[in-house]
C-alpha cells in the first residue's frame, strides 16, 4: 500500500508535469515561430548566421520534448500496470498492460506514440532548414507542414484532456471542449515564454547593443499580443473549469484539490502582474527607443546604452515568468492526481 501511494502521489504528478510541458512546448513553438520569430527575423534579413543558430537550438529543444513525452508516457503506462498488478498477484504481466490500454485513460496515452512518431518524421532534420527559411521574402515551408505540426501538437495536448477530470464532469461536452481550449491556449503562452527566454538571446548573440535592441523590441511587441490573447482565453476557461470541478467555495481551502487549485490561481496572478509589466512598461519604453533608433542620423550605440535598464528588466521578468510557468505546469500535474470536489 505504501508503494502504491508513493507511485500515485509522487510519480504520477511528475510524469504528468513532464508530458504537459513537452506537449505545450511543441505547440507553443510552432505558434511562436509563425507569429513572433519569423516576423522579427524578417526585419534583419542579413542575419543568416543568427537564423541558423536559432533554428539549431530550436531543433534540439523539439527533439528533447519528443523524447521526453515518449518517456513520460511509457513510464505512466508502466506505473499504471504496476498499480493494477498490486491489486492482483503483484506481478506485472502482459495482462496488466492490456488492462491499462483497455481504459480510456490508457487508450489516450497510447495514442500519443503514433503522434510523436509522426511529429518526429515531420520535424527532425527539417526545423533547422525550414523553421526560418524565406523570412522577409514571403517564401518558406508549406502551409501543410505548419498545419501538420500544429495539428499533431494540438492532438497531443488533447490526450491530456481525454485522460483527465474533464471526462467525468458534467455537462461532458462543455468540460471536454473547455479543458481542451484551456490547455491549448496555455500551451501557446507557455511555449512562447520558453522561447522568449532562449531564442531571443540566441538571435542577438555576438551582436552590438543596437542590434540587440532591434531584435528585443519587436519580439516583445509581437509576443505581447499573443500572450494577451492566450492568457485571456486561459482566464475565462480556467474560471469555467473551476465551476465544473469545485463544488463549493470553501473547497478551495478545505480540500487537497481546492488547495492545489488555489496555489495555481495565486501563481497565475503573478503571471498577470509580470505580463502587465512587460506590456505597459518594458514594451512601451522599447518601442520609444526603436522610434529613436530608426530616426535619421540616430546614434545606435548611445540609444542602446540609454535603454540597458529595460533589457535587464526584460531578462529578469522573463526569467520570473518562466519559473512561475513551470510551477503552474507542476500544479496542473498535481491537480490531475487529486479528486475533484464537484
């Protein structure tokens, strides 16, 4: 019983966290490339070496996420089979795995493997050459490639919905559709935060301060729009999820599920504060700096030096946002392992 409790209370949330994070990054990366990184890199078409470095780094992250999802999913199925065997004779057999795969939970976990294989075929070896190809010229990968990447990634996110609490909530159609939209929107924001922290500094590596400003300002401007929309949808769908899964207001502090949800809500408030600072403070100051930079006879070095504080503030804000984002994903993993109160 102690082993079973340990597997359920520790291993499952960790594996859920790993899978959520991997799937969210895969989806968020595609959206970020299309709506942020490609438009930004189109403004500096001569930076071929920078584009190559960014694409190389991105492919490495995608490879890690594909492998991480496969490992987390395989271990989840193995642990579930082990828990089933604890009920029986204690030995993990093929029948234990069959029992897992005969459930809705196991079925949607197993569906991940062909999706991951399809994404690996679609992306590996191609991201480094296609992800930023044709920026500034209107040319690039086909719409089919982008649709395949986004579609398969959305499918992976939905496996979390169809193997979670939404399957037992009522009305079921609302719970499933709302949870799916909640996870997809959160993934767009989560993947974008990671790539803002990783790819933007990679893009300006080895460049002078003026060039760094030319990349940072439009990156924040483009991502700010994406973040506002995705966070807005997350807020609305999160409220609906709370109504569907929490029976009474007092459950937020009286039950383990409500306490975990309360922690997630507090973390989300932190994200809203950081997002507001990025949008209303850092973005506005950097946009003013870009107007100066683009004016005739502008001294790029002097203007960039004048706005060093904004770059430092951005680094700290995006680092804090990334830490909180990971904490939110971890709390989501914990929530899926707790009994809802509705």
